[in-house]
C-alpha cells in the first residue's frame, strides 16, 4: 500500500471546562487516500465537527489538541507553528461549512473574497490576474453569470450559488484535502443533489480527498467511498461504505442503519436502551461508551467486560468495529477479515 | 435604494412638522404670557399689550401657526422678542463657528474613540483592554465643562501653549482659527469618544465571534487581512450610525463648551436667549438644532444603507 | 451560528439601536443583594454611591462650617488643613458648600429621575400593552421628544420656568421620561406575547392585574438599570445647567451653582471649579459603575460586550 495522503494518529482534543478537562475527540486514528471521499457520521455531540476543526488546527478555545499527529503527505501538521499552519489552511486543507452566507464577509464582493485568499497565500501576480483566476474557479464550480456575480455581495446570491462560491473559495488553491461539514444541509433537495455531484466530480477530476462530515446516511451512501462512524468522541466502526452498510459490525451502526436511531431528532424506537440522549463529553461512560444504550449488551445480559474495558481494535484492518462482541453481531466479518 | 430613501424621508417629514407644532406651543406655554415673562416686573400692561399687537401675538393660535410655518418654509424664523431683529440672519451668522467646532469635535471623537475601541475589542481581556475600558467609563463620568476646564488650566494657564478661548473665522486666518478650535474640539472629543469606543469595542468583539471572521482564519488569510478587511471594515459601518445618534449629545455639549471658550456659535446664542428669556430665539434655535439632528440622522441612515447593502432591504 | 439570512438582515440595524438605547430585552435576571456584592464593579459603584448619599445626608445635620457663612477663613485660601478644599471669594468653606450642594444636586437628580421613571413606565406599559392606535401615537410622541437633544430640551424648559432647583427638576423629569417610555414599551412588547401573559389573559383577569403581576416584574430589572443610568445623567445635567447659569442660583449651594461661581475665578482660584467638578466626577463614576454592573447582572450577555 502506498503512503496515504492524510494519516491521523491518536488525535485527542481536550476542552478545559469548569470541572476539569473533557475529551471531545479521544484517541482517533484513520487514513485517507488520494481522491477518496470519506464519510464521518455521528450524532451532534459525537465530536465529528470538532474532529473536522482539529484537522485544520482550528479547535475553538478553550479546546486544544492535546496529543496525536496529523500527517499530510508525511508532514506533521500538529507540530507546525501557527504561522506555518496558516499557509496550510485554505491552500492544502480547506473547510467548507453548512451556512455559506454566514462564512462570507458581508461588505466585500464575491470576487474580492476569493482574490484575497489567492493573494494571502503568496500569489504575487497582479490583482487583475488573481481576479481572472477567481473567475475561472467560479466557472469550474458552475456559478452562473460569473462576470456579474464577481461584483455582487454574498447576500445577493441564492443559497445554492453561495454554496458554490464557498466551494470555489475552498478549491481555488487546489488543496489536497477538503473538510466538508454538512455542506448541503441548509439547501433544498435538488440543489443538494447538484452540490453533491459537483463535489464528487471535483474529487474525481482533481484527485482531491474529502472528509465529509454529516448526519445524513443517505448522502454518505451516495457519494462516499469509505465511512467512519463516530460515537462519544471515538470512531466505533470504519470500513468501505459497501461493507459497513451491508454488514454493520457495531451495534450502534446497526441501530443507525436500521433507522431505530436517527442521527437527528428523537429516536423512533420504543427501546428503553436506545432512547435518551447520547452522552456528553463531560460524562462519558466507562468501558465501551455505548454500553448504557447498547441493545446487544442487553441481549447478552450486560456482560461485565463492556462496562470495564475499552474494546480494542486493529485499525489497520479495512473494516473494523470497536465492540467486544463484533463477531457475534456480524459473523461474516471475521470470515471476511480472515480470508 | 431610492425606495429606501423615499421611505425614510416619508417618516422624517411628519416628524419635523410635529416638532414645529411642539415648538410653536412652547412659546404659548409660557406661564402667563411670553411678553410679560420676558419683561418681568418692568412690563406695564399697556406696554405688554402694545408688544403683543406688534408681534401679532393677539391673533388666533392657528393663524399664528400658519404664518410661522409659512415663514419657516421661506427660511424666516421670525423676530426676536427682545431686540425686534430678524432671527434668521443672526442664526446664520453663528453657523460657521458652530459647524467648524462640530466637525473638529467629530474628528477628535473618531480619532480617539475608533482606535481605542477597536484595539480594546481586538485584544479583549488583555492589559490594554483593562486600561481602556475603565478609562472609557471615567470619560463617560466627566462633565464636558470639567474636561474643558482642565484643558484650559493645563494648556492655557500653566503651559501658555494656547489661548483660553475665542474665535477667529477660518477664512480670516486658517492657522489661527484651527489653533483656537483645538481646545474646545478636543474637550468635546474626549467627552464623546468613550461612548463611541465602547460601541466599537462591543461591535469588534461581536464580529470576532461571527462565523465569517472565524472562516477567514480557516481560509488561511493573513492576520493583517482579517484585522483590516474583516474586522475594521465591518466595525466602521456602525460607527456612522453611532456618531449620528451622538450628534444630540455633541450639540448639547457644544452649548456648554461654547460658553466656556467664548465661542460665538449657536449654542451661546441659545444660552443668551434662555437667560434673557427671549422665547422666540430659544424656540427657533431648538427647532434648528432638532431639525439638524433629525436630518443628519436621515442622511446617516441612507449612507449606512449604501455602505452596508444588507440594511437596505 | 446558523444565522438565517432574514434574521441577519433584520438584525443588522436594530441590534445596534438596541445596544445604544441599552435595552437588554428578554431573559432579564433579578437584581439581588448577593449579585451586586458578587460583582466587583457593581459593588464598587454601590459603595461610592452610598458614600456620596451619606455625605449628602450628613450635611443636613452637620458641615464643618456653615455653608453660607462668610469669612470662615481668608478669601481665596487654597486647600489646607482648616479648609480641605479651600475657600471662595467671601471666605466661605468650599467643603461645607460641596456637602450642602450634594444634598441639593442629589435631590434634584433623584426627584427628576423618579418622576420620569414613573411617567415613562406608565406611558410605556399602557402603550405596549394596549397597542393599536394608542401605541402608534405614543411611539410617535416619544420619537419627537427624543429628536430634541436632551440638554437643549432641558435648557428650553428652564428658560420657560425660570432658573431654580424646582425648574431644573421639572425640566429633567420631562426630558428623561421618553427614554423610559421607549425602553419599558420595548420590554412590554417582547413580553406581551409570552405564554404566561397570554394565559393570564385567557383566564379573564383584569388588564391591571396582568400588567402588575405578569408584565411589570419583567420590566423591573431593566427599569432599575435605566434608573441608575438616568441618575448619572441627572447629576451631570444639573451641574451643566448650573454651569450655564440656568440651574440653582447662587448663593444657594448646589454642584451646578458652585461650578458657575468657580468658573468666574478659574484663574485666581482654580480649586473652586476643580473641587466641585471632581466631586461630580466621583459621584457620576460611582453611579456609572453601579449601572454598568447592574446591566451585566441583568443581562449577562452584555458582560461580554461592555
């Protein structure tokens, strides 16, 4: 196997709270290959957005990356100085978020905003040349009427157009990795589909990798190559979309896929265990963090190991699940891994 | 944009008319009678009656108002009760001095308030904020004549750098004129800037929590770009609105400062009129000041809408 | 974070206005003794204010010298042990006069603010609660009144009534009323639709009961903050009118009248103006600290901002 584009090892994000530190992201490791789209799914407090920000080294205060490495093409981002990291942001890793309008300077035009990004990353060409480059990028993301829209203000565009501009801004310097945090949630369904296919296309033509943070499993199934399921600050299952969706090995993934536990909103199921809120970082359970809500554990009459021991996993496997009883859950998995 | 301007003007016109009614009634609210009030014990009933007739004050109220309003549209503010002179030329003669002081005061207000507030907000919680914020509160607690008095004592009485007061028209001797404007304008600047600074600080802090400023760091923009293009540029727009609303405080403070520095402006005319109980002069000046305040704020709103396109909608 | 576009547009200006008129609408917390003691700035302000009030009260019974007595020392003697703040042209003791002046100035400011608060609250409550044409009319009147710069307005009224403590009180009361009315009305509007008020309406309770039991308690914390802010204005404006010769007339001592006396001798005896001025600064600073602190207690969000 060739060297992965992005290799995250033991990444831990701590928040300094009133009652000591809490780990919003706890010892997370994964890799992304070139041109790969990886889905990161989980409930709202699972730490998925924090993980996305941590990859940019933009964890909001009082949070900080307390340990781990983020290796982009062999260079450890976690060890860079803030000034060096600035040159990485927006040029080698970009972040695209849900509410595009809120992310744009209300008093500068679309063109100027993109031109600024190009300039601040050391482009010494003339302003006009940079503007042309911005316009080219906007055409690539298929923004209509680029020449007029360059001079418009962000709020004068439609939601779908704003999102295209945000994508253009993230892509203009040709980053290797894009972190897309719910980039389509605020849009209506048809526009959503257009933006998703645009992202997929960019990935294929430019070889850009995307970390797609979402709670929408349908989207993951549609555009992702691989998926990571996050629960309570940890990745509990990881594998190709095909494997994970067909043969979920973690009871949590299984509950998600069966629709018993929607990622947003109230659980549909009347199951006592699954109902209730996901745990908050300040009071994560011991042992397997899913055990208080785990239907499998209940079926097995609450084995003690679930309450005392962290399930250990071999993260080098293409498909793995952090469950003491992963084999029971999905016998096919062991065979597949063994074979 | 044009629609926005028209909408704003349609709100301001009735406001100005209502102001004129209020100020018309003001003169007639004088306990007893404005003439008797002005003349005091010296006014014999015959004299009072004669002046009343001269000034047309014995006619029906509505007729008097209609006349007065018609005069206003022609720019005629009426006649001083005391001297019998037309008020408009007297007011116009005072305008250059007042406008010069107002503009210089605004200049100092911005010069002090904008950087102080921006720096305090940008470096919130650091020593510089911890010095500037209480300083602003202290500034808010100082009466403007007190600031002026201190300046006179230090700069004029002790150091002899500047004269204690007076005015020379700008057209007559620009350098000397500006020199004389310095102290009164600086006093007003110190008086007004704390409020501006607090508002700018609050705006800057709020801006730093806005998604688009956070996103600016995500885009890897230079700190310089974020400070100037993202923060300062967005913080300046509200400054206009704040200054517009502060014009009321400025005009009030100017009344006091003109008195302290022997500045022959509108404010001193107002105080002279009030002390001499020349109600028609007081009435005219309050109307002029309020109208200027309202119209300037209309202008500010339009300018704000032009600068921040989101407001227009 | 997910700022809705319309909200952003609507927020752009009213947010600013709201901050300027200092109305922390909604979510107002009660002002308790503990909260004030626990807030450093509020506590400092409360102590300073208490000292100033205490001095004013003491002056009723005792001052170092008779504040109106001539020749308590040599005329124009600079501050020394016998006269800690010096003497004026007639040899009157400045400290005694400032103490007595505190009584007059604070009474003027407090009565004006009390009257304005009551009148403004009634206008705001009725306008906001009844709504409709009455509200529209009240709002327009408030707009007109606020279009005249405060000090200019007060000056006009004092010119009408003749310079005296009573006139200044009446003038300031009239000028301050409208700010109170505007703030109270905005709180009432925000509270009116809240469920508990609606419920009370549904239960066929009289409008006075709803206003008294449901609406007024929501208005109260913000009202207290505004009263404090207005007190600071009151002290400043009394002094300013006095300085212009339109306040309390000499020889009666008030901070304003002491300042106009001091102004005449600014070059020979600067301590006259500086002494009275410094006391005004300290008093207003105390009230401002208190007001600032109370605002943060009532609206913790403002703590971040101010």
